[in-house]
């Protein structure tokens, strides 16, 4: 069981997050890519702030 990479707590329920962030104004900038493990509380916080990411990243 991994630790949450956002809050650092040990979790039995974890979610893998696959994020790719790209710039819409600097085409030369390389995308930021990150694979993370988050707990269900942090996942819910992320979905509340960015509701459109739920289907795409979780």
C-alpha cells in the first residue's frame, strides 16, 4: 500500500494519476509529465477543483 504523494498519508485506497500538462502559448516548451499515487481524499479534492479531469485522469 503506497503513501499518498500529495498529503503523505498511508492509504489502503489509492488512485494512480497520469498527468500531462502542456503550454498553449509556448509550443517549444516540453510537456510536464507525472505519474502519481493519491489517496481518495486528495483525489476528491482534485476532482472538486478540476471537475473535468475525473474521466480523463482517474
